[in-house]
C-alpha cells in the first residue's frame, strides 16, 4: 500500500500512521530510518507544536489540519487576538484537532508563552515574532502577501528584522 499522505513526496510503503512526523519525513526504506528507530527506541517524538492563526493557519488550512491530525505531542495556537471563543471556533471550522488556544497581547509575550509551554516547533508569518523566539525552537516562516512580494519574488522585511549580507 502506498503512503496516502499528500505531505510525503516520495511513494513508499506505509509504516505506521505518523512516521513522517516522528522521523522528520524519513521514509521507512531509507537507511536513516533504522538509525532513527534505534535512537528513539521506537518512541514517537512528543515535542509541543505551536502556530499562529492569522497569516499562518489560514494560508495553509489543509496542511495544518493534517499536521494536527498526526502530531503526537501537545498543540497550541498562540495568537495575537482578543476573542478566544472566536479563535476556537475558527480552529474548529478549519478542522484542526486537539488544539489549545492561547491569546497574547504582544510579540514578546508570544515568545514568552512559547518558552513557558516548552513549544519546540513553531509556525508564524511575522519576522517581528520569530526574532524573539528562543534558539532551541525550530521555526517555520509561512509565506504570504504580507511578508513576500510575489511579483518581484523577494521577501519583505525591515531593517529591524533583517539585513543583507
């Protein structure tokens, strides 16, 4: 049976429901898979996952739905909004599962929450947030019209959040 997961590019035999998350996408027929299994002793990775809502989840709802369906650790939506019930309703409407909503009032507070909740993987679309996140967190920047010019194919940033080599 081939892998039904659209996020996994290579066709391969299915080996457990969430191997692509547990192994960082290593297919079971890859020699690195055996090394991962030896190192983890078959335990799934249970790191906490976090993401912003606006400009992040809504840019790729199918991706985040699949990610929350298969993630084995705690999941948090850490977002800069005022209405927790509205965010929870939006999360449910998209189909995200097992997500705890955490509201923050500033970019710095978002970084503090990420540290306090021990989130180790975080998705956001704003450099102003990502620059405050602790170095031990894997960050993914979501591309959208607010941070990328599709016409010129260049990232948009300020002198505060980026520099050229």
